[in-house]
C-alpha cells in the first residue's frame, strides 16, 4: 500500500508541520510505535466469527433496550414497544454480523 505524506495536508489545515520527522512509511516519527510482530499483526487483522457474533449480541442488547424505551415513549404501549424491540433485535443482529464480516474483507486502516 502506498504511503501518503501528511505534511501538505497538515499545512493546508493550518497545523504546524515543525518537528515531524518522516520515516520511510511516511508516518510521523512520534506516531510510530515500532515494528509489530507478524503474529500480532495477523491477530489484529482478523476477527473470528465467534468474536463477531459476541460483539453483535452485546451491541444488540444495548440497542434493543434503547429501542424499547423509545418505542414506549412514542407509543405509550408496552406491547407495541416490545414487539418493535423484539423484531429489530433479530433483523439488526443479522445485519450487524453481515456488516462485520464484510468489513473483515476490507484492508482499509489495517497495518
């Protein structure tokens, strides 16, 4: 992947570029933490399916509670609010899992 020198962008944004020593990767020296071992890079670069499912479930619990409360506030009816929250729990869990798996195929932002 081609590195981009952020100095011109920083200068356009009005930021000072003094003190930036760029290495061969084009990353400011103070932003580099040093080389990352290959096994650590590999672990960071992929998410297991089990982890994706666990993240989807935990996020859905939070999201569904939010939906339940908002649905109740809008409708004033516990049964309707529960129906909305339970339906969106199933659909959004599946959508989140598919979203996570799709992003696992994209190299954007990975070392």
